[in-house]
């Protein structure tokens, strides 16, 4: 069974630009969550999608948005990039039950210059 | 405020010894707690899940305890090996915030030969 796939793996963007990251969950998993990881803050929850609906949202500004498609693939978008957005963005998929384990992708390393 | 605390200092131990990592939380009533391993530049990998009505769980050389009175989980690796060197994260569901999985900042374990 293929794991969670995130693309691209690495990205360099300039301040003010926008970026779209993609996540393909494990086949059969309908829940996709996004996290931002930085050395100082650790893993911070961004949002969770289930059946194309945002089910949960973390404390991030509106510049961070996401969506989920009917095939469960998900994208997250960050507009008007700031230097502080440089981080590892991780996507995790899981089965319907929130008590089940989360399967993470390799992440997308975003650098804003 | 809600907090998940893991020892931010690295834990250095000798190969063959038992490593014990701590996860403390405040102001939560999690239904379950999970432990993950993360290697540099990679996404976290699920290790164990323990529910609020379970005191202890084992998997091979791993053991997790969950004390809801002390609001603490202990993660043990017995007969540790250099390959166990990684960062270990605990994660809790936060029912008051819509069941999102919230992570601690992790503890880095270094096992020396």
C-alpha cells in the first residue's frame, strides 16, 4: 500500500508570493490533516479535512487555507508569504476514527527568502 | 492554558540501557495518547496508542504507561540501540478543541554505542 505522498519535497519562494502544496493520502483514508513544523514551535496543527469539508482548524491566519477533493487528495495554500512561514509542512492521513494512528508524508520543506 | 510538555533537553544513554521519556499535560482530558518517532527531515512515524482506560501498553521493546490522575505518560525503550536515536513525540486528542491531534515538542534521544 502506497504511503502518504507530498509534493513538492522542497520549495523556495520569495516574500509576498503564494504557494500551493499537495498531499495524496493513503488509499481509503478520508481524513487529511496539515501541520507546520518549526524548530522553535514543534508541530503546529493547521487544519483537518474529511470528505471535502474542513472539520478542524488551528490558530493560523487566514493566509493559510486548504481544500480536499473528492478523491481525498488535499492541497494547502499560503498567500502573501512571510519569512516566518519557512517551515516543514507535513500532511497526515488517517481512517475515519480519530483514535486511529496518523500516517505522515515526508513533508514539504518551504523556504521563504 | 492547555499544555503538553516533553523534556526539551536531549536524553543521552548507553546502548543496552532503558530509555524513559516523559510526556506531561495540563488542562486536558484526552481520550487517548499516541507516541511517534521522527528522524531528521522526515515525517513522524506512529509507534503506539494508549487509551484513557488503559494503564500500560507494550510492543516489542517499547512500553507506554498512561496515568490520567498524574496527567502523565511514560515511554520506555528497553535494550536501547543506536538505531533508536531519534526525536520522540507524544500526541493527544483535544476533545475541547474538536478532537484535533495535538503534539508535544518532542524529546531527542541519543543512544551511544
